[in-house]
C-alpha cells in the first residue's frame, strides 16, 4: 500500500499548549482521516476530510486537507491531560474514495504534562 | 452509535496452539470487516478484508492459511491464528462498516501473547 509519513513521532508538551502534527504522502489521497488511539484500545475517528483545501474543526481539534491532496495536518489547541494518546492519519488505498481499505501513518505519540 | 466489540480482550496461548478472536458489530449490520495487526508503538497494518458470505481478501505478505478469517454473519467475523508462534504476539484490531465506502468503526483490540 501507499506510505503515509507522519511527523513528529512523539511530542511532550505542557498542558495548555497547542499541538500540531502532519502527514504527507507521495501519492494523492481523496480522503484524509485523523484518528486517536488510547492505550490498549482501538482507534476512534476524530475528523474526516473529503475535499482539497477543506478545513474542519471538532472542538479544540482542527484539521486541513492539503491543496495538493498529498498532505494534511491536525492541530490541537489548549491541550489537556486527556489528549494523551497516539494520533494517526489515514487514507484509503490506491486513490480510493471515502473509506474502504485504509493505510495508516506511523502515528504521533502525544504526552501532556499537567 | 456504532459499537464494535472484540473477544477476548487478552489471550495467552502456548506455541503451536490455535486461538480464535471474535469481532462483533453490536448495533449495526456490517457487510465488511477489516482485520489489522499492530506492534507496540507502531502503526496499524491491514491484514485482510472480510465480506459477509465470501472468502476474505488478504494483503500481500499475510499467510491466509495461518490467519483464517470467517465472516459468517452480518454481525460476526472471526480471526483464527493457527499454530501460533511467539512472533505472532501482537495487538489485533478489527473494524466494521455498514458499507465498504462508509466509516469504519474499530473494536477495542485483542492482545495476543504466545509463549
């Protein structure tokens, strides 16, 4: 499958700080998805992006679908301890639309110090 | 909501034995279920796609005779790890979807340890 390069690999921040992470690909994606995984749990969808240039918010989370269709970023504002977890970007295989078979980025491990 | 459960949540088995993991969609009918494998602090790797009533489609490099998948009903898919070895120890996660182009809902995962 296609590779998604996600960075940074890990982040250690203080409560209240803003966080930014991004995902890039050498291939075009028609959908970008951002998930959060708590320890010992399955991923939960945070934000789905379907259109190039789209900027979508979900509470303190904001994500954008890059205009080139090859990248996306996720911002978390005013972080709180429960934001701790692994954040993954994902997209459908081989130019597929919507969901279907998904390929995931390597993940960003977020630690928030109170 | 759309809830997916997995059973067991943790299992320890001896090398050479087989272990079955169940994935259930509790409040919707899932035409398609996906099975992923995740090593510690790594990404999810898709193993196979399971459609109700038909044979599973395996990703390249995944041994279909070792990882048997059955999707006998619209709410249940099973993954059987046959003749398990320590290198099969991993976190196995399933997801389910009403439609192949619809959102996938993930189960809580099963931690398999092979001794």
